[in-house]
């Protein structure tokens, strides 16, 4: 999975293409779909990222 890193976590893309990255904003993060717990912990939506 690929997502953008923000101060409170990662916002994951359902489908990523290079057009989504303007190289001006947050960094990109990649994680294996085989590690759903890691993806959940890093997600902004989970509320638990970096807290």
C-alpha cells in the first residue's frame, strides 16, 4: 500500500499513480498489505497513529 505521511499519520491511497504526488507536500510511505495491523496503526483514520 502507498500513502502520504502527515503529522498525525498516513492517508492511504486505494490506487496510487505518480500523478498523485506533487513532490511538494508530505512524504510517501509504503507498507505491505500482508501487515494489516501496521497499516491500521499508521492510518490517520484509526486515531492511534503517533499518539
